[in-house]
C-alpha cells in the first residue's frame, strides 16, 4: 500500500497533510509513504525529517502519486496534480465540496474515490478524524492573538504605581469550536469576555469558560440547533431582536471575534456597518468567516482595513497562519481515518465502504458524485 502526500499549491496555504510522526505510524500500519519534495516547507518541516521518519521523497507530484493507493492533500488538488494517479486511487482532503461542485467530477475520473474531510460525521468515534474541529480550534486561538497584536492597549487589567490599566472587553460571535477557543484564549490573556450564539447548548459552554452569554432567549432560540449540532437559520423576527441586543452590547467592546458559519451557506451578517460605526475608535474586528462572505459586510478577504477608526481583519486561511501545529493536527486526523482502511492482518488497503464514517465523507466513487448533499 502506497500513500502519497502532495505539496500544496493554492495561495495562502502553508499546511501539509503529513508530519514525521504520522509518517512513522503510517509505515507501521504497513504502508510506504512518498512525500512530494518541498511539501512541508511552509510548515517548517524539511524533507530530511520525512526521510528520517522512513518516507521517500518524490521529485514532483506525478512521481509521488504513481501507483499510490491513497493520496493525501490539505486542499482540493488540481486535476493536473493527480493526472498520473492510478484508477481506483482514494483521494482525501479538504475538498471544498460546496464551494465548487463542478471541480469534483474531473478529480473522480478513472474510478478514483474522493473523501472530503469536511463531511466527516460529528459522531463520538469520529472525533479524532474531525479536521474541521482541529483546524477551527487553532483558528480561534490565532484570531485572538492577531487581535491582541493589532490592539493599541493591553489585554489584562494591570495595577501599577502610575494607575490602573482597564482590561480589554472581547465579544465572540459564535460558540462553536473556534469561538470557544477564542473565549478561552481571550480569558487567558486577561480580557473580560462575552459571547453570543443561537444554539441553546452554547450558553452553558460559554459560561463554563468564564464568559457571559448574550442572546435573546425565547422559544425559537430553544429550538435553534440541528441534530448534527449546527446552528439553524433563524427567522427575520428573531434576527431583528438579536441584532438590537448585539448592537447595544458591541458599543462597549474593544475586540469582536466573528466565527459564525453554517455549512454550505453564506455566512450570516452579525456586525452591520451601523454597529461598526458605533464601536469605539481603536476597536478590532477579526472576521474568521470572511471566506464565506463574512459576518461583517465591511470585511475584505485577505486584507486588514480601517473603517471609522475600527480595524477589521479579514485574513484568509487562518489555520495556515499557524501552519506547523495545524499541519500536525490535520495529519493526525488523516492518520486516524486511514486506520479504518487497513486490514490489520494483511496490512493492505481495504476500505469499508459501508462504514458510517466513510459513507459520510465519501463524495465520489466509480466516476459518480455520490454524496446526497451534492446531488440535484
């Protein structure tokens, strides 16, 4: 069984889909690992560390994927990268299936199977394979660090002989994985933190981290969560009530961290232009949803802009801004998923196509798009 790990070619992408640690473990499972030269450079993992772990360094993508049974990527590959892949190879990565459905069909030519890490089911035994969570966790941390580096004041309260420095006030939008990590990080830095989310379960989670919860709690709020744990789209009436509460709250804040996303949909607008104008000069907004339209309509993808004295940060691919750790976690997600594919006795590839995790992540097989969310 050969596993190929390709270099990432898309802009703003520094991550890599394997680490020296996971290479050793993949080889222990019975595989051989080919790493395209330079694949780890963006994450500060030189080729030699992969060689020391037992991998072979391939000079280009074509050599890496030749005869490979599994092909690991962070982002969706270009068809040219996998043109040399054999029929029936399994390609695994963050394939952005909602963003460009038409790009999936060429990748599945010659009977290749596609598994999207975004579609890993949110069930207990798949937690160690959940790449969205592992990457969002680091994005939430990095968002607060980025905000603190841009902020013209200190984060914690400081008692000095010259007087007291007031603590920063941080408001987090969305209490999913990224939001909860943002809350925890801001609290560790000494800020006073509040947060909002439309999912009822988030209230207890936010308060358990020492932050205050801000939301209109009515009957609609109490039913605002899907079975998979995602937020449901809310009615216009609820959105208006929530917006009024948020507008009153955000005026008092120094930093706002936006993390609210709904899979396959444009990001909801949570901070309007009027709210931005009401914020204090020197305030910071970090919009982690900017690649899906943004939680603030004034955010600009890939830019840091200033509007009426408020700095709005719209960095792209925030997990890649902390590439070594995000690569290590993503590589472990792939390793844990790969463990399902290998026959423990023969140490050969044996994909359990009926397994609920595999079925949940499977996008294409035998030349056809098979995921129900992508059909029709």
